[in-house]
C-alpha cells in the first residue's frame, strides 16, 4: 500500500502493527535536504502535520497517540529512535504551550483514540549543549530554547488538557 504522505513520514515495522512519527520539522526540509525555518510557511506546515496525524490516527491498526513534549535538544527524536511502541502515532514537536497541544488532543478525541503526553525532562544546560552541536541549519537560537523550556516548565502538559496519561522520560 502506498502511503499518501510520501517519504517524509517515518515508519518502523514492529510485529504486525507499525508505529508512526509525525513531525512538523519533516515539512521544513527542502528538496536539497536542508532544513529551513520560514515564518510565512509555518501555518501550512502545522496544518499538514495535523492532517497527517489525523489520517494516521484514523487507521484501524493505530491504538493511541503520544505527544512528544520537550525543549529543542531534549532528546525527543533520539528517544523515538529506540522506544516506539507498535500501533502508536507519535507527534514529535516541542509542544511547549497548551495551545499547541490542544489541537492534537482535539483530533484524537474526535477520532476516539487516547492521547498521552511524553515529557522529556532533560536539563536546560544539556538541551543547550545538544542544540549547539547540531548542523548549522538545525540550530535553534539559544534564547528560543530557553523560552520554550520555560514555557514547558510554567505550563507542563496535564490531564486537564485531555491527555489520558502524562509520562516523563
């Protein structure tokens, strides 16, 4: 079966079910393989990521969703590389404020699938160090990393937002 989302959708087979990772960052990578942040395209990037997330959650072999939350450099993508569960759709983004998480919760609730939050608890200095070691096109300005980490500390994901569970890694 051909996936309607192209090769930017990362997929790993495990037993009879697959796990899926949706990340807005995947839609920021140009044909040349370079990551580009463009404020004018952000709304479209997020709309595409949300649409992909919704389509995957509608699959009968998908049992739940997990919102990956953490500052840039917290290790979300690295954690996903070896910890995915089959039958799960992971949304890999910073999700530093409730307004960004709310859309995912609404999509999951409308489809009738539970959504959990997985919060990366990496110390800020480690996030800043990891971020600084990224390729130049992927480095997030340090003040942005600090702001996102602060936002997550001030407004962490909660069950009141509609998450079935909150886990920490």
